[in-house]
């Protein structure tokens, strides 16, 4: 049976083509085989399905509003194929669409707000700019923006999910960026041994207007092999124009032997620059240390390390500017904690003021972030579309810098998501209304048949 509707131009539209089949009970069953003007339930159902995905995406964004470094998603749609059912009077095609589908979901990798950690936990860090932290578990590497790391009982820097944070190792006190990535382990010795002073440098000015016999002194802290501090003194005495004698002494009782090469003369030119000694005073020795340490044997650098004369004689008051130990002299230290600088260099800090490099956190970039796939737990995996990760250090090669003691927040905009939620809700309701309308028209047509 075929139902038709007469149009104003005298032509007919097919309303429903029905096939009738008589059963043994003399009942008639009707099966729909074709519909034109009534459309098809699948159109509205495709809209329901697509907008359901959009609602799920929005719901997931809102659920992760407070997830560290979460990147929001959005849903895109595209229409399905079209069926040409005729032509208009002008010959234009009359087409009926088959509905819609989800063409894809995209992720916004814009940077979230970076907030300092209230506890200034050095294990927490944020990437300011481009890039990802490199993490690994079971030999599988992933990328993440979430820097809410922590230390496990072994001193390994790990993610909240137990993945190891990867970086470059330290070899002989220097970071080796050519070595394979290794897990960052922060388990330094709790005690740092002492280091004797080998070289010291003094930056000072001696007053050229001072009278003959005038003396001036520079304090100097030096350490022996046991880490014992000794407060030495450099005394300067003006002997003639542009000429000063010096003497380096230790407090009484610090050494029993007679000092060696601890005295000499400083000569300046007419511009107040030191011309003798020209580079350094070598072999200053204080034998017979009373605390059982090895004899103090130090050198006085007078410009060899800086390229600039450190002692001058100018017409201004005699002053001490800076006094440094270039030979790493220090006492025994107790481990205090660690810090991470903007380049990702991890250093251990000790109570004696010394720091020791532990490793350097690796940062990766990809050519196409849109090609990354989310694998959960704040992680992303590279694909053929994203390209392989280019791994290096923060602040180099277009990679962002690291903020220690801070965390990146989610980039979800709650106002935008609520707006999108309303639109998706209305679209879902509209497609639901289409389904009920199709159902009512179908019932009307079937009623006509009866």
C-alpha cells in the first residue's frame, strides 16, 4: 500500500510505502520500507548521540576543574551524507541530510595559572611556557604537565601515580646532557665531608694617601682538612710610595710551626694597579696544625682567576670589598634539602652553605601537541601525528622554564563551560523533541492505514 499527498502543482509526495503481510490469525503486519517527507529517526538519534558526547566532554572538563595542569577539551561536529530526492523548479537539487556525527575532540594546551605552593615544597614544580615533564613506568615513557611530584622512601622523585620523573645524571659533579635519561633520585649523603682551602682571593683598596707606617688588615676564613675553621688575617703596612708590605698570620695556637712564604711586598704603578706580584702568591704554608689536620697550604690569587687585579691603591679610604675561597674550603655540612632552578638543575643544600648537583630534570616538546593522546593520570603519549618528543632541558630549544615550589592549575574556564553546557543541553532537548515528533507522525500515518 502506498500513501500519497497531492501538492499544489498537481504532483504527489510519497508519505509512506508500507508492505502488508497477512498472518495465520488474519492479522496484518506493516513494515516501513521508505519515507521521504517524514524523515528518519536516525537523523534525530545522530543528534542525540553527538550532543551526548559533547555533554560528556563538558562534564569531564568540569570534573577536572581542580586537576593539576589539566587541559580542557572541546567537541566538533560535522554533517553526514545527503540524499537527493528531486529537483526544484529551477533545477536545483533537493537534498535531505542524514544527520550529524562527532568529527573530533580537540584539547587546548594553553597554560593554566601558576600558583606558588603554600608549603613551598620543592618537589612541586610547574612549567612556565612550552613543554612537558618526562615520566616513566615499566619502561614506558609518557609526557605530563602536572608537576605535583613527591619523594618516595628511596628518594626517587615520582608522580602521584608512582611514575618516575626522568632527567640527566651528574657525572663527576657535572650534568651530562649527552647521557641517556635516568630517574631523578634525591638521596644524597646526609653529611658532607670537609674540604680544605686551597686558593683564596681578596678584593680590597689600599689608600694611596696613607702615611708611611699605616697599617690595614683583611680578615680571612680558611679551613683545614678536618673542616676546622681558622680566622687568618692579612696585614698591610705602607713602606713607601706605591709600596706596601703584607703578612698573613693565624691566631696564636692554631699552628706550632713557623709559617712559610706568608710575607712579601705589593708594588703598584702610578695608576694604582698592582704590578707585583703579577698573578699570585704560591705556597703559603702553616705547618704543625694543633687539631691534627694536615698542614695548611694555600695560595693567594691576585687576578689569575678573574683576569682583573683584585688589590688596588687609589686615593680613597682603605676598604675590603669581597673575600672568596676559590678552593672550595668549607667545614662539615648536614643535608638540609634540595632546590630546583629554572633550568631544572636539582641541587642538594648543606648546612655549611654548600650545594651539590644531583641531576637535571628533562623537558620534552612535540611538533604537534594536537596529535598527543591522553592516557589518563595527567599523562600524554606521542603518536605519528604528534611526532617524536624532542627532549632537552628547560629554558633551551624553545622549552619553557621551571618554577620550583609552584603548581600549574587546570585551564578550564568555568564560565565558558557553563555556556557550552547550556547550548549542548538545548541541542539535546531539541533532538529529543524531533524524535517524539517523528513518533507522533508515525502513529498518525499508521492510524490512517487502520
